């Protein structure tokens, strides 16, 4: 589970000092922070979405990861940089100059395809990595809508990716 991201070139941050160093290195850059985990939605959705998003031309400067439930100090320290954003795992944030500009919380990952999540990431990269603007009111989150109540042919677990 760890090796899956590291194999892609994502920098693993195993302790609080490594987290601090990564955030310092990203002060004037864009950085993806992935809070990895052992859950099924990390394996089936989040990590494959990162692999897909990394294949596009517009990229952040750095990719980093902490592992929730295993690297406790690193995860806690990373979450300190994300004040006001609820802790969840898996979790993916795009930071620009140290500030989160786009986040995917577990609720934006669970039950969605890796392709849909990768599309969200690519759109964020296109908006914020080249010359985009940091939003004034905090980080953006994708809109994940549930099926309309009046659609009886859809199962209650259906979630639109639009």
C-alpha cells in the first residue's frame, strides 16, 4: 500500500520532520499531499486516481504522502497544516504556496471511480498549478451529488460523478 505511491514517485513523509521539510520546500510551489490508508477506497479509488492524474501534462511541483494509522506523528503534523479541514483518510489536497486550494476528503473519494477522482485532480492542476489563483474562501471541493429522490430505477447507493 505504501509502495504503490512511492513507486509512482510520490515522496513518503514518515515523520513530522519530513512533513515540515516538505512544506518548507513547497512554500513557493504547488504540492499534492495524500493521506494514504489501508481502506478499500484508498486502494480502489484514491491511489489509482493519483496514478492517472500523474499522466497528464499539467502537474504540481511535488507529490507527498503520509500514511494514516501508521505514521501517526507525520499524519498529525500534516493535518496541522490543514487547519479547519476535517481529518479523513484517504484524503488528497493540492496546496499552492503552502495553502490548500483544492481538497478531496474521504466523502469525495468513497464510492467514486478512480477516473472521476483523477478528473477532479486534473481540473485542479489546470486551475492552480500553472498560474491559477488561490481562492479567498478556502479550498475548493468537488460537487458530488446523490441520485434524485424521484429516480426509482437507480439504486440508493448511486452517486453521480458529475
